[in-house]
C-alpha cells in the first residue's frame, strides 16, 4: 500500500481539529509501549485478562464489604468465592470486552487497507460513477492517509466530502466534483484540466502549481485558496467567490 507511506508528511491539523487516524498512528509508532502492544497479540490478551481480573476483584470486594457493613478485614474475606463457574464465565466475557477495545486500532488498520483495495478495484473497473469509490476516498481521506498521485481522471465524484486532505499531483482531468467539499485540501500540482468544479468548496485549498485549464468553477468557493502558479487559462469563473490577492 504505497500511498499510505506518505501519511507522515501530511500537513498538521490546526488546533481546532482533532488529530487524524494517521497522526495517531504516528504517535503510537513513536511509543515503545504502544509498539509492543500493537505487535503482540499475547500482550494484548494478557493485558485484557489482567484488567478483567482486577475489575472482578474490585466488584467482588465491594459486594462482600457492603454485605458485611464494611467491617474490618472485609476486603480479604471470602476471597475464594471469586473462583466459581459464574465468575470464570464473567472473567471470560470481560476479557473479551477489553480485548475488543484493544483490537480497535487493528480493526481500523484493516478497514483502511480494505478501503484502499476497494478504490483500486473501482478504478480498474473503469466505471464512471461508483458509490464504493466515493466511500473509499472519503474513508481514506478522513483517516488522514495520503491520496497523492491517485489516477481519478474522468470519474464522477460529485458531492465528495474530502476536506483537509493530501491530494498532491492527483489526476482529476475531466472529472466531476460538483458540490464536493475539498476545503483546505492540498492540491498542489494536481491535474484539474476540464474538471467540473461547480459549487465546489475549495476554501483554503492549496492549488499552487495546479492545472485548471478549461475547468468549470461557476459558484465554487475559492475563499482563501492559494492559486500561485496555477494555470487558469480558459477557466469558467462566473459567480465563483474570489480568493484574496
């Protein structure tokens, strides 16, 4: 999955937006403890079982002391009562619950891989519009993974919701992005020749060096967009909001 390797170079989020999955992944990689946790199922299982056992001990001790009116030494009485068929079953259930939480990171990783594979399958099919393609793009973008260099020419991506992403040098020639949300997206060097961007939110997008020749930008929001070095020859800009000089 070569494109995911670029996620570490993605622009940092501002203070108002929570970190993306890719940024949290980088932080996990920088922690030796979390790397150990991610790399060993046995460690995750042991941690889940230990946490479940500690929780059951607390619950059992609380119930015992409450029944004995919090008398002295109640915490250590009837400790053997914890070893029962019912408690073993409870231990298994609580362990499974803790393990499910610890496996959340791995599940999201698998979901991202599946989204990337779905995107490649949709693109290889050549179909102009596929909901699976849009879902895959949105999922990968929301995870903070780079989509730089993707070949999306000629596809119908109207209403795509992919703000604040890394779309450098993506090929969107003759694609349809009507009413899409690409606010704050890095589109440097992107091929947007003949792209239908009517009503598209490009507020704060970085379009430096992009090719917008013959693109349709009627009604597009370009507030705060960076257009230095962009090719705007033949571009339709009627009713498009101006970007600051």
